[in-house]
C-alpha cells in the first residue's frame, strides 16, 4: 500500500488540523487551524488571548475549523486534544441531558465554547479524529506552528479572539517523512479510543486546564513555570517567543521598515545563513509599535570570532525555527514596504539568498530598498559613518550596544535615520490637530506656510534690486509705477 499523504485533499471533504498552545496555562495562549479544501487549496487561521488556558485554545481551534469551512462539504477534524475529541464525541450528550453538568454534578468547564461548538455542528457532516501531538505528523505540526504564532497575534475577528489569515496553495513545508508511514490515520498509541471511564477522564480534564498525555505532562509542568526571556543568547535558552505580526499597515503609502539581520558570516553565496531578523515599523515617519523579531536555526556552525560580535551561540539557535518555517510571515510582513537598512546590500543579499532557496526569486522586487549608509556618506562625506559613529554624531540611540542584536540595532537605526533625514519633528509634521466633528487630521505643509513671517530686510533688498532694473526694462518700470 502506498504511503498516505496527510496534506492531500479529499473529494467533497474539507480536512482541518487544529491545535492550541498556552504559555503558562493559564497564561498567554494561541490557537491554530489549517484547512485543506476539496479543490486542493488551503487556508491558515491563527489567533490568541493574553490570559487563557490550553483547553480553551484547543476548543477555539476546532471552532475556527467549523466557522471557516464550507458547509456543503463534509468536515474532517484532526486534533491532538483528547479533551476536545472525547468531549464532542462522548461527553456532550450527557452534559446537555444534565443541564450542562458533568457526571459529578459540577458545571461544565468552558461551557460557552462547548455550546458554541455544539451549535456549529448542527446540520453539518463532521467527523472527529485524534492524532498524537509533537510526533512529526505533518498536519499537526502545521497546526502547532499556527497556534504558536497565535500567541503573538494582534487582531480580533468574528470569533471574538485574535486572528490572522493567509491564503496558500503551498503550505509551509514540513519534514513529514515519519507522518507518511502507513497507518497513521488509525493509530491510537495512547489508547484514547479505548477509554470508557467517562467520570475519571472527564473530571480530570475539566479540573485541570490541560488533559495531559505521558508525552505532554513534562512539557506542561514546565510551561506553568516558564520564565520570561532574559535576553541571554550565549547559551541554550528556550524561552524566547518570536514576534511575527501580521502586516496591519501593509497598504499605507508611507510605510517604512527599519531592518537589521545577524548572520553566521559575511558570504551569503558561500554557505553563510541568516540567524536573526529584527524590524521596526514606521508609518508616516512615526513608530507604530509593530516589531518583527525572530531567531533562526541556520543548520550550520559559526566561527568563534563571529559569535563574539553578535553574542548568539550555536546552542541558543539549536531549538529555533528554520528560515523555511518563518519565511511566509516574514515575506507577508515585508512585502510592499520601503526597507531601510545600514549597508542594505548586505542584508538584501542574504534575504534574497534565503528566499531563493525556497523558490522565491523576486524578493527584491517586492520591496523598495533605502541604504542609510549611502545617505550618511552623502551627508557626511569623508567621515566615519558606521552606526556607532552616527549615534555619537547625531546624539541619538543611547541604548547599550554591547552585543549587536538585530532588533536593538533596528531601533537605533530608526532614530539615526529620522535624525539624518530631518528628524521626527521637522519632517513628521503630521502631529494630530483638531478638525471638524472633533476628529483628528494631519497638518498640511500648505497650512503651515501661512505661519511663515516675511523678512523685512529681504523685502527691502528685493525692492532695491527691482528699482535698479527698472530703467533698463520699460515694462517692469510701468508695473512698479502702478504699485
């Protein structure tokens, strides 16, 4: 029998892979849903909440599958949550019969989401399946990636939760060699389908915020005490959370991305790779607060001399995503913007190389590039124009730069760029002013021109010059006589 492709489409059926994640449980959480439609197209959804539980995120992933899938096709939902699978297929009827009480007469946990899920299932052909999580299954790995992206998302949708959406006919590539092994559909290594003790499993799942499997128990216990990322990149440090926001200002005509990268070396064409990308967004020369920051596993080593410069160790990068795994949200965030970088050809060469490895050969045509180093050379010819030198010369960017981190350098470069090109105040004259209807608008240069005061000495000099010309030009003399 040929291997089964878990990402293949099925006639008259939508396949959904759903997952939830929670950093702390309760804590910051995210949900993700990957839909594969019957025509082979696919669509991703993700979102999250600042304070929630893993079970709620698992439920929202399933709810998204039902809300965003076409009703005319059957729906096949795959989840790694025994809580969701057992709840919808075995416990729900009893809960409803007892007035939304468990078998031990306690109120059903997450009742609002269960009722919502139950309502969405009405008059739908839905089948529910459990898949072992974190086991290399291609669909589950995609959903897991989306759920983790959901932790950092910042939009709300009609689910009432944070959400982002991308359309794709070629999902992020996952190494699914193990997932293609024959028999993954029917596998149930933990015996969930053999569990008949509803009282025990139901109560355990509802009293805790996560239904633990042997594989996830250690992870979840650790998740409850996960510390904040302390910025130490010199050692293995798993607590960094990537910032990969969706581009909410993408269509703004004055959108600028101040960018920096860190790499394994200087030669993109000879095997060196990107290990960090940091981006700060400006719109109309103002900081929007949107930042992109991610560390990347280059799948290769680095020289000690390079590590001493940026302070990012191989051990730190070992558990970070590859460029392939973050390429889609990175490209979506950058596309159409003006990208400003110091010695931009270096960063763009590396990015073009990385995207080229994934078959995206036109990256540089998707953005506009401004090199702040070239601007500095034009403005300060013959002077040292490194970022450090410009910081001292312009008296901006006072942050500690012991290590040259990409996000920190982007924040500093933003200040340098604004100062070099006129400063936030002198050129960002869009300070909010009152307009009709108590709304705010932006001041225009034409309005500000009315505030300019003419110089009396300049006017006198102009009159003297015109008078001196009048004797030689009769038409000018006639015009002055009429004034």
